[in-house]
């Protein structure tokens, strides 16, 4: 059973009420509407099956704190009795709280740490904290782990994870530090939010039978200031692949929420190239897999050491790995992918399709009966690790 702390509104819902303040460049109110799912993706009419147009939203990649909070409030294993709980959920919107402080020099390190510090002080005063010194507590942090790992005051981000009280708290993040036991990588929110098992089955069959006329695709933008920019190499290989690669050049704001071109690209391609993003991971991994396209990775830390609870245990069963050094040395990506026979591609795609339920977030706050989505997998994983540690007396 999970007990959900009733944090003061300052730590979560008040941030949403003041959504126009979350970003220095404009309001985020549409972005985090519909309980974090965002605006309905009406522009996808004609791209997705008609029966599923209501299951697609322009969901922001940083919305997981809102999504998890709403699900926890309606979780089948939630208890209102803190004494009966196995685990304690802290509904702090850490990512939203720090987001507006990241991009300008008008704020201090104290500003970026304030919500986390105040949350820890509040939790310390709760009677359940001392049961395990935080070992049975967990929270969702809707940005990558590096946004919360500031070592020096003048560096990027918040120092939240390095605060003493955070030491034993499990953290659900869209990108984890692979060497930190308490970081757990969870799927980025995508735009597909099914409401029933039939929604999932309809979508799986749609992507399974989709005609794919392109060998591979790449959606991304170059990093012009970076020497030997890897994305630039991928774009060049795509442009030179003689019709075998579909390119979505995301320079400027071409790939911002509200466009169907990326989904169409993934739906039309056997493989999708997935280099690291601004950090080791990128949301595109999950957009690609939901579309039934087979991901091609170039860094192990892009997926394999990130999302162990959610992806198949045998990487070669659902993905292709090409070491980045081989690409830098001139290997032909087209040449590598052409070597896979039709039957091999079909088997890998089927594995991707099989795992779609585990990497999406269902629309109903109660989840979907008879189906485990990414939320269910994450929370069951947390409960299992807490039970294991409890048996060992919460020792590290």
C-alpha cells in the first residue's frame, strides 16, 4: 500500500495555478492542461485511426510529475492510513518548480533549491519519516537527473539530489544517473494515452500492419556549435542514403508540440535513429517505439542502462546498436540496416509492439483494468525494491 502525502499546495497545485510563470518565454498553461496530458492532438486526424483520435494529446516531455500525482491519488493500492503503508509518495513538482529558474541569470542558487529544501523540512516533521530514514519514500522528478545535481552555486540546475535528506529517497526520473541506486529511469511521456485495452490493441494492430516505405529515418536538429556534431553526421548520412532515409530536420521550432510530421516519419520507417539528445536520452526513443519503428542506438546509456524495468532484457531483440565511434569512422548506417532480413525486422518490430503498453501512460486516473502501463510498472518496481530493503533492515 502507498500513502500519498498531502503536501501544501505551494509544492504542486499552486505551481499549476500559476502556470503562466513556469517559463520565462511564455505561458505553459496549455502545455500542462488536461491533468498534464496537454491539448488534444486534433491535427493527427487522418494520421491515426479515427477511433483513437481522442487518445492523442500534445503532451510535454516534462509533464510526468503531474501525471504520476493524478494517478497516485486514484491508485488502487493507495491507503489513507499512513501506519499501514509500505511506501510514501511525496507529490513535489520539483521539475516545474525549478524550470523557470534555469534559463536566466536573474535567479540565485537559493531560488532553484527553495522548493526542495522546504519540502524536506516539511517531510522531516511527518511521523512516518523516521520509520526508515527515507528508504520507503519516493517521488517523481519530471526532468533529467542532471537538472537536480548542481555541485557549485554557479553551476546549472538545482542541488536537490545532493541535499542530505534526499540521500535515501527513490526518485523517478526521465533520465537517471546509471551509478545512483536511488535514481530510477521511467519513460518520457508521449502523446498516446489509451483509455482501454481495446485502444491499445487497435493501435498495436495499426502499427503492425502499417506499410513502411522507408528503411530508416531521423528526426532531429544539428548542434552547429559542436565540433564534429554527431547529429550532423546522421543528417548527412540520411540525405545521402538515396531515398532509403526519411529526414525530419528539427531546426528552429519545426518539431515543437503541434505537428504530425515526426509521427508520420516513424510510422513510415522500419528503423529510427536515436542518438543522445542534449543529455544521454531523448523523448524521441518512445515516440519512435510507439509508432512500431525499431530504434537504432549509438550510446548504451541512451536506453539500455536507463529503462530496465520497461524495455526487453535482450537489447538485440528490439533494437540495433551501432557504436558511435564506428559512425565517426565512416561506417554506413544504411549498409548496416540493409543486412537485416525481412523476417528479422518483423521479429524486432513485434517485440517493440509487445512492449508498447509498458511505455505509455494511460488516460484514466485509475489506470486501465487488466493492463499495466508505465505508471503501474514504475510503482510496482518501487514497492518491490522497498520490500527487499525492508527485509534487509534498510541498509545500504
